[in-house]
């Protein structure tokens, strides 16, 4: 049965390959067409890599198997791989070529906790309290790998000058691995960088997203018997609840672009002991770093007041600050042209039915898959909520970002539905398209110094003299859970 299912998947992919080869005839560049064919030829390898990362489902800074798998494939394909970079045991940089220009591609592969799910179009937990690829990072990592392998092949065959770097970037969902990689200077020599992300629509991204501050707040009180002599205690949980009450009152008095969200990660052990310790994990977001800073200053006062009101003490840990994304319009225009020339994804009736079953299970309109490619738009004044550590790279070098349909329209992200879609042909097809668009765009950058110059000029103008400053302190270490096994 397993072999039959695998054969069916291969047949679907072969059908996809034929579709993409015919669509890509609109691409008038023979070297680009060769790169696209290389991705078609490596389709099964990319599926295998994606599926293994999906099965590993490793959360932030635990992605040992996932990073090692990518490293092994890259080494086998002739890349020079530097491992354990930036004090991150699951990060790496794979390099091919030499000299300028230097083009980077970002790859992610971390999963999310508590989202274990089978590849069925209905909710089916594989492992209780297990992890799952609820953001499609298995596709992200394998798709970026596909672009790098295709580029390496045509660069080598056609003696294209330049250096290609694939960055293995762990812990996007939690720690912010690129914060540490940026602080270590790993992106400093890039002339441009490319990235993508699974979505339920296909577009070149021109919205900046949100800057964010990540804070952990600790309160320290004094225990007592909650029934016999509670007046002898000072409740750290009271302080945490006073803080969150104050934060919720603050929501009325911030700009519409601000987002504040938190969880109480520790509020005591049993009800009959006044808690001496409590911890709140809170994120503050806004359109830019200045906006976040202003809100965080008010949150700090709320924390201080909560401690005073409850007779406790407090400590704030600043885990990291992300920038908003710095959009490069010129680079986005180049990527948009390649996206339109390669063309949209075509789905089978079975794939559309699978998507509709997921939508029905999720209680949303059964629209299936989004096929059309969005036109390049003007940036939104108030972009949708969400942040990414890719933004750190965008303030160091011109960065172009792409979203590709990999899941049914309208499903909630960071959910079982994304996990299911990420090990299915609807996810694979998006992964292939992303790989092709990035490969074609990277070839434009490698062979067109004037394009890179225009991107750099725009980049410098938008930075207005700002020099990138890391959102983590110089001596801050990543919260590594276990060391890489020798």
C-alpha cells in the first residue's frame, strides 16, 4: 500500500513537471529555463527532504535532524558547509562559487509545539502533545534548497561569476535565529538576499510587517497558606494578573497598528499556596521600532506598578527586538516578472477536493485553492499583523520576499490544517514554484550589475543613514536546549 501511495504521488508530480515545463516556455532566457528544468528533475529529492523535515517536526533550536539532512544534501551536491554558526547548533551557511556578487537565500525548518497532525484532510493527531509544521517550514527549507541546487548547476555549467550562499536559519518561530546570525555578521557580505514563505495566496511581498519586542517578566513574592494565613504572603500571581489587567487597559490608548499579546507561563503550583513566583511572556508589535519602543516603555511602568501594588519585586528580560521589514521595490519588480513568466500553479480535481475537505473541517468557505498570481501592489499603510526575523536581514542587505500558495484558501495559519497541507501535493507544488521564482530572480541578480546597483541605491535611500543595530545584547546567548551530538 505504501508503495502504491508513493507511486501515485510521483505520478502527480510528473504531471506537475509537464505543466510547469510548458508554462515556462514564456521564459525567454535559456539559462533560466535550464534552472527550472533542474528543479523539475530534482522534484522527488525535494519532496523526500520536505517530508523528512515534516516528520522530524523539531521545534526552535532542536532542529538537529532537519539541519543535518539539509547539510548532507548540500555537501553531496558540492557546497562548502559551515556548521554551528553564530552559537546556534542548528544553523549553517552553505557556499558555492567565489567573488562578487554574493547572493543569499534563506531556509527555515523549525516546527511549532502542540500541532502534531497527520496529512489527512481532517484533524488527526499523530502524537499527543507532539509538534507539527504548522507554518510550512518543511516546504520553506526544501524549496530554498531546490533553488540553491538549480543555481549551483547552471552557475557551474555556464561559468557564471559570483557566490551563492544558502543560510540554514533555525528558530524563526520562537528565538529568532536570524537575530543571532545577523549579530555575528553572517549577512554582511551579501549584495542581495532572497526568501519566501508558504501562504494561501501567491504574491511578491511589498508590505513591511511589524516590528516586535519579546519580553519575559518575572515577579517574586512570598509564600503562605492560602486558607490559614494568606495575609502572610505576597502573591506573584496577583502581580502577574495586575500586570495583564493594566496591559489590557492600555489597549484602548494605543494606535490601531499596535498588537500586544501575552501568556502567563508560570502562575504557581497548587491553589492552597500563595505563589511566590510568576512569569509572563509578552510580545509588543507596531509598524516600526520607534512605535514598539513607545509602547514597551508604558508596559514597563505597568510592570513596576503591579509589583508595587502587590508587595512583590520584578525583573524584565529583554529576549530580542525585531525590525519591521525594509521593502526593496526594485528587487520586488524583478521577482514579479519572473513569477508571472513562470505562471500559476495548476491543481488536479483530487487536490482541490482535498483542499475543500480541509476547509469544510475548519468551518470556512469551501473555495479550494487560490490559483491566480497577485499583481505587485502598493504597500498598505497598516499591513496585516505578523513579524519575522527575515526583517533583520532586510536592514543589512536588499532583501526580496515571496509568498506562495501551499495550503487551502482562508485556513487559519499555525493550525493542524497547515500541517496537513505541508505533506501533500498542494504543498509540494507551491514549494516547486517558490524554488523556480527564486532561482530565476537570483540569476537576474548574478548577471545584472545594474539591477543590483539600483537595488542598493534604493536600500541606502530608505535606510536614511541608519546602520543596523542588533535587537539582542552583545553578550546574549541563544537558549540552546541540548548540544549537537558528535
